[in-house]
């Protein structure tokens, strides 16, 4: 599949547009993530060490920094919601990556568009992590986690290999619609200390993230990383809109800013931002 681009010029993009196109082109709904794993492994071998999978199919990588620096987790999921494996035409128009709805197959009786999605949720998060690995040159130790089955209840992260998460100080999950959402609370659970949230706000202001706001999330891998693994995490927007529908699109200009946002968060991070954040214990 070839990428068609109309009306988009951004020579300072921090991401790889062809790679993003490749990622959204991969058909891999929940429980069918292996094609994404095959695509990611060679890329991670150039950017990380200790590339491996756990029994749940989650994919891990580590980018070592200074021995005495904190370890930060970056997380996104590899699956999409389920839709039939049909031919999709994906293109760029006026700064948006989207599906050509006119070329989607029609239902035989009611001429409605068959279910299909772009896959920005959450291939956008994957590309942000890959771009951050390419651009970040600071002292922090980075661990990356690409999970399975997020769209069917977080089954992959629920039983993630805990040994990989040892010594992780805090994390960023890149799996949220819109441009400036900071998910700070899910199901009544505070996800991170106020000092870390304020740090993320300040980083967003520094790179001109638009429409920045704190929101309560309904669900993502973030909840289980905090609740079960006791890692303070925030879930940030990755500039996709209308997820789980054929109208899904990705704002490439805002997407580029999201990468700058994550890099700024890392570049200005201090261990004191996390402190002794209390996370309620769970029995299971």
C-alpha cells in the first residue's frame, strides 16, 4: 500500500511518517498482535537492549541511561478494536492521516460503511515511543512496553511480567484521544502525585500543547500499571480523534507536538517529582 499525501508540509517533524503509515496499515486486532511484534522487533534491536516477550505476548525493550538515574516507563498497546480484514485506503490530507471512507466496502443491504478503523488507537502511541527513543539523549533509563489485548479489557498488561517493571519510578502511557488530555484519575484512583502532574503541565506549556486539561479516564493500561504494579503513571493524548470508528483520524501537526511534549517531560524530569506517592494495595 502506497501513502498519498495532499497538502501536508512539515520539514521539522520529529516522527517517521512512513513508519507511522506502516504501523496503521498492519491488521492486528486483539489476540492477533503478532504482525506488530514482527514489525517492531527489528526496530527495537537498533534502539534498545534486552528485547523480549512475556507469556502474555507483551513486548519489552530497555534503553539504558546513567546508572544512578531513574527508570521511566513508556507504554502503548499493539492491538486495535476488532474489524473485518478488508482493504483500506489510508492517506494524508491537509495534515490529517485518515481512511478514505468512500473506498470502504458497503453492506449489501443498507449501503452503510462496514466497520473499519485507522488504528491510530494506539499505533500513534507506538510511533511516539519509537521517535522518543531516537531523539532522547538524556541520563534517564527508559523502558518501553507494548502490550496486547488492551482493547478487550487490558488482558495483556493485567498479567504482565513484573520482573521487567522492577525499579521503574514512574511512567507515561501514550494512549489517549485529543491533543492535550492528561488522564490523572480512573475509577476513583489517583494515578500520580500532584507534583508530577504539574510537571507534565509545565512541559506541555513549554512546547505549546493546545487544549491541555486534566481528565478522568474510563479505561487504559494505565489503570493496571498503577493499581496492580504500583507505578505512578499518566496517560497522555496522542492526537487521534474519533477512535473505534471509520472516521478516526490523526492530526499530524499535533502529533509532532505530542512527541515534543514527551521529550520535554523527560528532559526536565527530577526524581523529587514523584516522591513517596501512596498507591492502595490490592490482594490479587
